[in-house]
């Protein structure tokens, strides 16, 4: 049986004021367990999206443990396996269940290395089998992407910003969080060409040359904004002042980016239900359809595995549709 290892009390981080929202199972385990739990989310996980997902997963699990009168020192693999079965019987998809298990397993690893518990009860638990050969991210055709770019008015600074931001996602295969967190200095010259620098997940710095169209869009936006000499400030910023659209010094967040592309897509008359990752998939698919290699696409997208890159590839969709149309009845 796992046993909570006692230790001297340490001051708690102020992330959770008054321990509001802290799982009872964790708070009942003492100050050291509480400190380690909070530290997991504040120090161990860098990506804010992963942090939110894992916080939701572990909170839901510990709430379930509380309902079944389990304490941190008597949670075993059979309990976690039972919980995973409960999730599978709910409306959660297999990938979502696997994400829940990943969050629980990673947290217990952190508790083990912090000498809060002796073993990780989630290590031997297996999630549902799920093999994805084709991603769900909707993409645009090159014609639709050009339609979107052309529909954005460049008479205003906000239009120039939006066009440049979308172009960075399309031509660099960059994640929206990496693009919206760019600084002005992350667009820089190397010889006769300009390059872009993205800070991707896991602290990875990804650099690549800018497509000539991307150069044009970024140059027009920077010149109009007058921020080229403000190297350490956000590249893509929010606006204030209502219709006056006054450029601020605040970075554009992921949520604002999503709202922006929804507005732009609707105004362009694009029926495809797009998301922030749409442009990543659009860029990868267009590159591969023009005889690009999967190896280079993986490198450009900063993916660890080519299987991840392949999930964004829709080059076979047109072939499938052509074959379907041969069913002439």
C-alpha cells in the first residue's frame, strides 16, 4: 500500500488562494502533498493548454476518489482502472480518456519523485486503444485560402495584422500559440532573406525562412504599425478604442485569434468550419500536394514524429472523392 511520507511544513504557493478548488483528497494528505500538487501545475507543465487539460483531468479524478472515500495513500491501480472504465462508458472519446489517464499518470510520477507516494498506481493501467490515421482538423483548399487573404481589407492596420497573422500560420505550419507569442525580433534578416522564429511546445525554438508572400504581408503590417524598432515587444497586438482601432502593446491571445479567424472566414464566405489548427493543416497539405516530402514537412512543423505530421495530410481526400464519383448509377 502506498504511504504518504511525512515531512516538515513548507509555505504553499499562492496560485490557489486559500486552497480554493484544491481536491479534498490532496488537501487531506497534508501540506507537503498540497505543495507538490500545486507545484506540478506551476513549475512542471509549461504549456498553458496542457496545464488546463491536466488540471481538469486530475480534479475530476480526485473528486471521484472522494466520492468513493479513497485517500491519497490507498489509491491503487485497480481504482484508476475502474475510473478509466467509467470514463469509457461516458460520452468521452477514446483520445479524451487517454488524455485523462496521461494527466493522472504524469501527476503521480511527480508525486513519486517528490517522495509524496512510494509508487505510481497509474503505471500499469492501460487506456482505450485508439489509432488515428487521419486527423479531424478541417483544412482549406489553396483557392479558399487565397479567397480568405483577398477578402481581408488592407486599408486598415487591423486588416494588415490579421492577414499577416494568418499567413504566418499557413506558411510556417506554426501553432497559433507560437505565432501569437512572437516578438518583433522574431522576424529578422539572414543575408538577403527574412526568417521567422517560433517558440513551440516544450521550449523548442523553431526557425525557418519566410515565404516571399509572408515577407510581403509582414513587411506591410510592420511598416504600417511603425513597430520595427521595438524588438522586444509583441509582434501581433490587440486593438482598443472601438472603431478607431488603436494598436496597444498587449499581445494577441489564442482566444482572440480564434475569434478573429471566425469573423474573417464568415466575411469571406467560407463554409468550412475552421479552427486555429486549420491553417497548419492547410499549409502541410498544400506543401505535400506540390511534391514536398513528409520528412521536410515534419521538420517544418517541428513535429517529433512523422505520424503527427501525417494526421494533417489531406492529399488523399481528392483521390477518394474521384473514386467515389465513379459509382455511376
